[in-house]
């Protein structure tokens, strides 16, 4: 596989061979509209077909066309009049007797339909008599870059930024366009290119100093239906406005934001809005003026309202200067404690962006209790596509099972998280995992996470198996041995990673700052609110009503579920409970033995995945084979380090040997 | 006290009031020589007297002089002919009937004698009929700056460099002169201004790019009897010479060093030589060419020989990429294993610079086994004046007791370390603790370490009590309440610091990298060879013959002493032994209880020292009082963190409570 910038193009170029008759159908198309806005869609169709099998599409009269493209308005007649109508940004793909109609609810819908048609064909998956009608599950499908204008990416593992360098913009337009097309092909419609931690230079992104360049980026993304959301610094009125305060209730501050927003929209009339990390990890925010988060968010929302803009306001607010001695504070409580009391107070164009778990993208956490608890507030589910705690794109870790667990969690308030998409949850945001890396994502197989994030934000009901199957067929072609093995490797990767790193919901056993590699007590006595409190007898935190009370933030049924050690999901047992090492799990193993077993098993899985990859050596382009094999080498070393450090740590604490007599270092 | 750059001047200006008759004696002086080289000594005398009591010294004929100054050659007649003659750089101060003779063995000796006379007077300590004859114990009394040309100082806690900034020289000449005078006043005669880790820019210090400026620095220090020793990069032939190798046995490399050395001496004819950190913590060295340290050091020594230069070659060589799983490697063995087999192979102008302990300037380590083991090699004792692991000049820690323990250690090979001064040990080197800080040392009281280092390199038999008494009188004047309390605080500071940080010789329980604050397992699973291996039952490393064999590097008597838990000094018990927490110390306490007790006691001592300082509030200049009080505030917080983290760590490991029921966090 050519590790191309144009990932979407390579997806189209992969193995599945179309029949000649299908090629004929595809080669003759018509756009049922003279709307110039839609011509771009036809161009993308033509371009896609050319990439797939080299043919030049002929634009023919409607009657001769194999493929008809249009929006509902013009093309309704091509569809059965059965009332199945896609909603905003949705599409219907309808095949009947060798004719294919792709009908978008709107311009974006048509574009998504075209990409979907071509990608289905590339996977060999367009059924006869296809009738696919889809509408995206949430309105805002956002990717958040944590790129700094230095060029460095916070928690980036795929090279430097494709947008910035040396405290300024620096980008290759073709690469940005390739990126936009790839994002659109998986359904992303909103993009933040700068880090939520808005440093000195980045604060000026919303000023005339950088707006011309930011507008140019917006221009490049616009044709693909992608709007920019800019991370702003809450202290901008002081930092760039020369005001003495950034108090959201101060009239001068409000006026400043109004004027600044007007300026921004003059440059970027379709800006999506602002993304804000406030009062979080030393970032400025309304708390420093004795105001609350509704005061802060609404002030910005008012400034954005006239332009249809939104505020995405992050809920990652907690005490990051905690004293480890204080056992009354429990960081996982923080988002709920800070935000739920404000339910109903946020303006309609505010979306609270909530991390999937109450901590911070750990390998295994429960789902945040905010979903369902804030019924009068728009919420966004935020997940981390970049693998900060999940292997940093050296270790393979397909995050699809993790996200599935989140989406299928039954909040009992009522329904699953996925059920709330489109109602309480109006957005999904992912922290981007791409950079200047030739394959975009550092580890070539980490592409599955970007692909899968897009697909899930479109349709949260998709299973990891379905998405993995799509991805491997697009990325590796039609040889079932190759796609089968790679799908198998991807499916095993998260359970394996969890096995060697994070037993039973114990979090934070990583090297501080860096967040790669084991360090069981690395965060133990720090100010970050991240404790295991392992002793010679027990480990974990009691988060039930008898303990920190965190479980009471859930619906009563879930409080009961989590509070009872018999019903608490075992993968989360030590997240919710403090238990002796001798505590017996359902299968009769002690917690200690479970820790040992999973460590050994995780490492064996890493070996097995590497070995399975090795069997594909002759079936995969050498450069790609080598790139992945090299990373498996790093992963193996890491998995062994995790196995040995964690085993030794708990062996030293307990003095109890592995029942199976495997090697544990003293 | 004015926190002046000119510390020596302030020492002279402090409290003790001279009698009028003594003032008269001092105000009339003669230099018994027309040697221009000695006129600088007279100037320093005149300057000193002016600083002490404002008088202008009159230079009078010998017969009218109260003070006679000269070298042995000219002034022998002023002394009793009793055969007491100072050696190189030494002096004799002789008082008889109101006349004082200061006679140096040479120019440097005269200068040291003058400084000593004035400082004794400032302390009110010149006895009637004084007859003080002293010769420095070692030839090379060196201070090593770890200043980088960026201006940052590695392990510096007193501001930025006084020599460098922004990858170039940057210095105030007056400040450098003040510094030179202060160093000379305490007996330092050798100075390295650049870090032993020689980075890219610093490698060029020995090239024409920087030699003019380095020579200017040498010019400023020269009058004070201080010669420069430059830290060089062993890979210089490649890095700045354009050669393909730096192999010490390669003729081209040898010629390159010869030519480069010739160039250097053209600029600085009295350069002391080179300081080298090779094959250490990723620095280049002879090992990478399959050569040994004698090959490397002797190659440089040959180049320096024609100019009388020396090589100071550091013995800080160990495996810094150790696998923690490998219990056969024991880092403390490294210096001995690397260097003792080479005894007798080093050129006569090579001095091996050995850290005081086998690890790295820990709060409590045994003395390195190299002293006495290398009888045919010149050795230097290296200590760390800057407080890397000993409180970073936020916590008060007078290092004099630590150094006394080193100097008075009986090697049995034979004699103490101090006994070897002037024979096997020909140099003492200290890592500097000064920077741009107004008081030179960040913490004002950390001056005592710089003062004490100089005094001990001159006379290793001085006790901490003697040196402390000298320092407090010079720095704080003659009020016995003030000097008594400050001396008390200084004397308590190291035992207190050891108490809250480092029980029974357990090392490395610090935050990695930073080296301040507790982190018991911070270095446990790392590559640095720094392990405690604490379990729920026992802690420490068995370094006897039955363990790693480290004790066998000592003389047999000491091997026996350390190997036997009954005779092993208790402060080092867990350095040498792996023992259960229930092991009983001589006083009947268990190891665990000792750990608890010392933590509480250390913190109480920190409180007591701070309280004692508070009682001096009205007797000390407010700015100085506040500067120290502020640091005591930081120290208290640190002491509590140490107490609580270490106690909790061992409580969690053992589940055994404090016998006295004091607060230990769970």
C-alpha cells in the first residue's frame, strides 16, 4: 500500500474489482441541478471514479445516465415515494435495474452520499437493489486538533502539525485539501485546528494578525462541508484586548467579545463557533471572577448568536492542585459537581463537551454520569482518537471496543448514550490523531481510529466488527486472508492493551507527564487526584455512597449496579471498590491472580499479534509491512515492561506468588 | 546584612570591633619586596583594611611598620628561626609585640596569608603572640561550575550563570573579580566555568571562536591565584576538528589534541588543564572505540604535559541503561570495577576525580571504595556543594557534617580519607552552588557550604563546628546570641534533612529528574540502577559478598564491618543490607519504627529551626530575615511532604501502625 497523503484516494484504489457492467453504469452520470453549489459534488464524483478504475465519467442527459445525483428537491422523483426521507446532511442511495440514484437532503448530504457510494463499491458492498437512507446521528461531528502554533502537537504521536510551524501558519494546501476530503468521506463536518490549551500566540488566532490565514484554511475546508470551530482563550479580553478583566459579567468584556466576534465572522462567515477549555488545568475561566460556567459560556454564546455560531464548552474541570492526603475530594466527581447544578442555565447555542469518562481518557473508565443527568442542556460526547493513554501509536490499540462500551452504556435515564444522540447529545468530538506522518497517524493501523470515530459520530449503532470490516477492506483490499487477519489483529488489540496495562479499572499507572509505559505509583502522591492507594492488603477506591459517593451521581439503578461488588462489571471493579487482593472474582480467581494472569496474557497477545502480522509479510507492501513490524517491536518491549513492573509491584506488596509459577521478578 | 556581590568584603565589614591599638598596627605596613608580582598582594591588604575600618594604610619603612608582608625569601628574618616553614601556597602569620608578619611561601601564599589575617581579625580571633603556619592540604582546590552557555546551570539553584548567556559569554567584570576574591579568600585555586556535560556550543570553548573570551576570564582570575580548568568534550576531534574519529589511539586524533592544546596555551599560558566526563551518562568516551579510560586520559595528558597541564578525569562511569530486572548489576560497584584494574596505568599528570560516594551525592552514602585502592594513581575527592539531592537551596542543609563523615572515614588502607590528602589524594573538587543570586547562593545560609568547601580543601581536619563558627562570625558579626543561634540552626540542618528524607542509607527516594521532593518509587523501575526493592516484608539491597559483592571492594576490615549488621553503621544499614521491617536496631526500635520516628523528628526539627530563626527577626536586616524565613516556609512544606509520603508508603507496605499513634495518612 502506498502510504499516501490522500488516504481517501487509496481507499478507493484498493482491491475490489468492479464488474464491467457496473463500470459502465458508473461512467455515465448526471447532476440533476444547475445549482453551482452542487457542481463540486459532481466533480468529487468524477474524481472518485477516476481514482477507482481510471474511467472518465461522462456527463450525459438524465435519460442516459447510470448514476443520478441531486438533492431531494430535484431528485425526489428518482426515489420510491415511500416517505423514507433523509434528514439534514443525510442521503439516500437507491439502486434499481442498473441505475443508481444518490440523493442528498442538502448539498452536504449529496457529498456524503457520493463518498459513501464509492466507498461501498470499493469494499464490494453495494447490494443489488440497494436502498440506503441515512441521516447523521448528531449535528456536530467534530475533530479537535491539539496543535500548537509552534508546530508541536500536544499528545500528538504522528509528527508535527500540518497547519502550523514556528508560531505561525505553515501548510501545504494540497495536503489540507486531501485531509478535508478524507474527513468528509468519514462524515466529519467540524474541525478545530488549534489546541484547547490556547497559548500566547494562539490567543491571537481570532485577531487580525492571523484571521486572514485562518480564513484561508476555512476556504479550503468549506467545499467539503467542514466548518471551523476555533479554540479561544477565555482571557482574550485581557491578553489581546487590553482590558483589565475578562469577567464575563463585565459589560466591557461582553462588548469586546461582540466586536471581536463580528470581526471574526467578517473573515469567516460560516464559522461554527468557539471551543473553550476554561478553569481547567490552570487555564483562565469564569471562576476567577466568582462567576460560574453558565455565566462564561452564555456570554460567548450571546456574541455568537447573531451569526448562528455555537460555543462548545469543555467540562474537564477539576481540582488539579489536590492534596493526596485529602481523601474527601474525588476527582471523578468533579464534572458532575461543577456542571449538573447549572442544568437549564445554558443558552441554546451552548454545547457542553464531556469526556467519555470521569477521569481523562483512561484505558478503562466508567461512562461519565453527566449523560442523562443534564436534560436541559446540549451535550457533546468527547473521545480521544489520539492514543495518549492507549499506546501512543506505538502500541496498536483499536479504540472501537472502548467507544462501543461508552455508546452502549445504559444510563437508565433512560436509554444508552447512543440513544441520546440527536436529542440530549447533539455533538460528538474526537481529539485528532493525525500529523505530518506519511500515513497520517504514525502507526499505519491507527487509521482505524480516525475512520471509526467518523463512522460512529455518523452512526453510533455501528459495531466494532462492522467498522473494522469496512476499514480493512478499504485499506487492504479484497484478499480475505489479509483482511481477515488484520481485522483479527485490530479486534484483539484493545483487549490486549487493557490486559497488560490496566487491570480491573485501575487507572493512572503510567509515567507522569509522558503517559507511556508503566509507573504504578507515578501519580500516587501527586496533585492530580489520581490515586490507587495500594497497600499490602488491598487496592482501589471506594466510590460508593459509603466512600466518596461518586456512584450516587448515576441513576439509582446504576448506583446500585456499581455499588454492589457482585453486579459491578468486573472490568471496573477496582475503579468503584477498595478490595483485598484475596477477593474472589466470579470465576473464582483472586484479584491478585487476575492481575498476574492478565499481565501474562496481554503480553502473549502482543506476541501473537506481531506473529500474525509476520505471516502477511509477502502480501503487504514492504514499507508498510516494515513500518507496522517495527511498531510491534516497540509494543512487545512495552508490553513486557508493563507485565513485569505491574506484576513485581503487586508481588512485592503481597508476597504472594503466581499460582502458575510464571516468572515474576522480585 | 547587605546581600552584596562582594561577599568577602561583607565578611570583613561584620561586627567585631578592633582595638584602637590594633588599628594603628594594621594601618602601617610594608611590603618587603620590590617584586611587582607581589604588589597586588599589598593592594589587597590595603583594600581589605579599608573595608574593615575605613583606614587608609600607609606604606612605611620596615622599621616603622606594624605589618610586614613578604615571601619567605625576603621576610624570613621576621620569623623565628625554628624551622617551621610553610609549603607551596602556604603562609605563616606571626605576631610579636605589636608587630605582625605575614609571610607567604610564594605569591599565592602571601595572598592567602593576608586574607586569613584579615578574616581572623574580623572574627576577633587573632590570638596574642599568634604563630600560625599553614600549608594547603592538596595542590588542586577546584570548584566546578556546571554552567551551560545558554546561561542555565545544571543543578543550579541560585539563578543563572554569572559567565554565560544565550550561547555566548556574558559577564560583569566587577562581579567576576568579586567572585575571584571570595574564592581566593577561602583558598580555592582552580576553577572550571563550564559544565562537565559539554554540549554543542561549549565544545567550541577550546577553539578560536571562544578562546579570546575564555582568556579574558582567565585574566580576571589570575591575580587571585586562580587558574582555569576547562571541561572538554572527548569527541572534540570529530565535533570541532572535522575528524572521522575521536579514538584516543588514533594518531590523527592525538595530533589534533596536541595542536589544539598548543593553541589553547597560546591564549591561556597558565591553564590548569582539562576536566573530562567521558563514557558517562551518554557522554562520548574511549569505550566507544574499545579503548579504556587510561588510553583516553593519557592521550590528553600527553598533549598537556609540555605546558604543565593536568587532566582531571571523572570516575562517574556506570551503566545508565540498566534493566531493573537484572539484579546482578549493582551500580555502586561501577567506579571501582571500571577504574581499579587500571591503577598504575595513568600518566603522572592525570588525576581521577572520584565522587565521595559510590552513587551520586545522595544524602547518605558510604565513602567510595576507590580511596586507598588505587595507590599508584592521583585521585581527587569530588563533593557537591550545590544542593542537588540535599534541598536545592530551598531547604537549609549545611553539608559540613556530610563532608566530615567522608574525610574522617577510615579506609584501613591505611588511614582516613583526610590522611590521604597530599599523598594519594592530590585534589579536592566541589560542584559550585553559586549563580546570579544577590547573595550568590539562593538561600543566604547556603554560603556556609561554599565557605566550608574552601576551608576543607585547605585543611580537611577542620571540624564542622570550627568552620560554622568561622562562617557565622564573618557573616553575622559578633552578637553571640545571633551567631550562636545561627550556628545551632546550621549544625542541626543536615541531621534534620537526613531525618525527613533518607532513613538508614536508603537513597533515591526523590522525584526523578528534578531531584527535589519525595517519590519513593520514582527511580524504582528505571534504567538508572537505583533500586530499593521494598516489599511488604523487607527493604534494601544486600551488598555483601553474599549479595552484589560491593562490600568486597573495601579493605577486608571494612568489608567485615559493613557486612555484619551488628557492626555496620546504622545510618548505612539499608544501603548494605536487605532486612525485614521488624529488624531491631541497637536501641531496640524496629526499622519501621525508626523510619516513622525519624520522619516525625525531621519535620519537627524543620519547625524548630524556622522558629529559632524567627527569634532573630529584630536582630537581622529585614531583607535577609525575610529571604531566609521564606525559604524556611518552603522547607516546612517539603519536610511535611517527605514525612507523610514516606510514612504512608511504608505504612501501606506493612500495615503496621506507628507505635506512638501519630498521624500517618492511609
